C-alpha cells in the first residue's frame, strides 16, 4: 500500500500498553493529528500506515513510555473510546490496534525463528530464511439473538468486568460452518436448541482480532441450563424488562435493539 507524503492533518492512533492516546476532549475530536504530536514523534515506535480517512492519512504507533506533559492528552481504554465514535473512526481504531499487535507478534518466524521482513507490495511478513508468510490474523466469532414468544435469551458472562447481560457468542472452531457454530454455542452455554438461523450483520472487533458475525434465531426446544463456569446467569427477557445491556455501538446492542423493535410490532 503506497504511503502518502506526511501532512500536519494526518491522524495518529498511538498506543501504550493497550490504551490509546486521545485529545482531552475525546468526543469532539478524539484522535490527535500530526501537528499536535511533534514533541512526541521521537517517542513513537513501530509505525504502521493504515490508509486514508476523510482525506487525512492515518498512522498507528506505540509510545515507548507513558504520556508526558509534552502532549495535552490522555490514555484511555480502547473499548471505552470506540463505543462513542462514529463507525468509520471506530473501525480505524480497531485496525490500528490489531495491526500493531500483529506486527509485534510476528517479528520472528513461527517456523524457524528467524527475524521476518515486511512485504512492500502487500500487508504481510515473510521469513527470508524459510520463505514462511504471515498475514494479519482474523478470528471469526458468531453472536446470536435467540427469540421465544417475544422474549430474548440474554446471559451474563462471568469473565466480563462490566455487569452487562448480552446475547450469546463464541468463536468458530476448525471445520465448522457458521450455522453449526451458532447452534453449538447456544446449546453448550444454555442447553437451548434453536432453528431458523438468519444472518444479521457483522462487525470488526479488535479484542484482540475478531470478526463478529451476527445472526438471529428462534427457540426450538430445551430448558435453560448453564454451566456456572463461563455463564453466570441466563434467562428470557421481554422488551420492557431488559437488564443492563451493552452500550450503543456494538453488534450485540444492535441485535438487542432489533429485538426491541420487532417485539413491539
């Protein structure tokens, strides 16, 4: 991917220990521009060109140390930031985080251990010794809204730090179709069997490198039975009696909002 000439208006997605650097007013203009980062440029390592957004070049990099008083900003959790951004900017934040992690995790060849080199013609790492190629990893995961008699199946994952109930989700395993994975995850986590699976939409989810593929489905049979290890609670909820759910911006919330709309019809 050709890299454009640097401009003062370039957007910089700068990370330190998993958090992203933002301006002090993150909701109005969260991502710093090159003209504001002059004092920090020497501290930004492992730079990656991301593409162009709104006419501005987009770059990612990592701070060698925590933010200094040289820049009037702060480091925030990426999850908190992307929820409040417009969809385009949110995706670039995720792209930045994922590509920086990929660069770091693939500095050496997984086959022979030699230092890798970046390809100039494509987003790839190649080992000069054994020829092994490495491309950015994307891990597909499914997420599904299961509906029964105008109620939705929601669960609370015990590993989540926030007290949300959400729709069920899980990673696709080798050899599975997406539809089979949807059925398996719902049954394994709640003991419920489903039918009439329909594709709903998708969302890149860089925690750390997922692509969330969303579906809707109908209840077929079974009673809720949780393992108590991954899932702490699960139940059926009406549109007017939902528990705390994920904030706007996530595909899980879009599924829940879809349920609210269809349940009122």
